[in-house]
C-alpha cells in the first residue's frame, strides 16, 4: 500500500488542504473508490477507511491479484468535516456539483479538477455519496442513464436494489455522470445516512464492494453471495408527501413491505401532541426511503415506495 498526497492547497488561516489516496497494487487502472465529498458524510468515509484497512490486510496475506491497481480516496473535503459543515465552508458550494472541474476556477472547481485528474482512466469507479434528504433507505447501487451505463455490472455488487435514474441538468456536473462520459463504468453505492455511523450498513456496503472486486478478479475474497439485485427505475418510485407540517412519528422501517391504506406515520401537532394527519400507503409496495427529520414541512417527501 502507498499513501499519497494527491492534492495540496495552501490556506491563509489554517493548515493546508490535503486529499490523500491509498494505492494498492500496480498495473492496469482497475478500480477507484471515492468516499466523503461533503463534510457530514461520516458513514461514507468510515466505509472507505474500513476498505483501506481490509485491503491492507489482504495485501499482506497475498490476496491481491497482481496486475491491478486500486485507488481509495476516503475524503475529498476534510475542511468541511473539521468544522461540521456539509458543503465548502467559504461559499457553501458542493464539490460533487463541480465535475469535471476547472483548474483555474473557483476553489471547489479546482478541487474537483485535481480529484478527477487522479481518478480518470480507471475501468471501474465507485462513489459513496449521501442522499439529498435526511433519512434512511435500503442500501443500493445507483446509476445515471447516460447511454454508457451497464446495469448488469451494477448487479455484481449483490445489493438488494439497483436504481437507474434519468439525469437532470444539475446531474451533469456530478462525479458519477462525468466518470461515465469519460469511459469509466461508474456506480454510486449508497451506504446509509450522513452525519452518523451505522456499522451494520457499513459492513453490508463494504462486503458489496469487496464482492465486486472479487467478481472481476482484482482480489481473492470469499463472502456471502449477496442478493439477486432488482433493477428499479427511479421514476417508478412512489413519493408519499406530508399534507400537514409537524412532528413525524414513524410506524414503519425501510425494506418493510406495506399494503395500500396501511398507516406509515403520524404527523403530530408540536404544541399539544394531537394527530394532525395520518400518513397512509397509497399503493402496495416496499419502503425504499424514509425521512428521519423529526420536524417535517408540508409537501415534503416522507417516504418513497417501490411498487409491488
């Protein structure tokens, strides 16, 4: 294993900004894994740190297949993480909306450009992002429909679901989209909510990444064979929104099968605790996402269901 400083940027007020990478093996650029790009993505960085530790043990025991290079970048935004902010501290911009970057542009554009320079040209790329809504969801692989995606490859992670979405204009500046445009098979592995560490979900996602590496001959790894991943188009998901604002008292969990009319949650009055509205399933399905913010606003998405 080689620990490298991939990018260094001086700071006028505190320590240098540094992005570290961990390189395993040599030869064909086989796989790059990028963890936290936002300051609250503790779970995502935790999964990457576990991956680095596991690959280091496998390297020492001769379980890495020669001729393959694997690059792991646990964090691309340590400044924001140090001060507990989700986005770049100075201007609140998102590094994952700046790809492929611009080396003479704004700070986050320069960071994205430097990062992309190091992770370009790999056969496979894995990003561990967080969801834009606070909540829990079933661990899954997400892909952009760019015309270059390969859904069957995504099923090799062995996670319960593979989600395919049609990109919006704002998605064209994400890492996943640009990786695919530049001929890397890119996958976003959703490893749980930001801001907390869930060891059980982290273990599931770590095993999924190692399973994928073993499937493609980069490492020797024996594990549970995983799930026969079901492919879901994002537009098929059913959004269940709040008709009233208040305190959300949930009565179900992600991956739970629900029936039409089943009570999913109650919205309570924050002053007297009375029930303002009962959230019920509009169709039969499986709970894919559940918001965990205790206070919800009217018309916000509370649940996303996979229809049966």
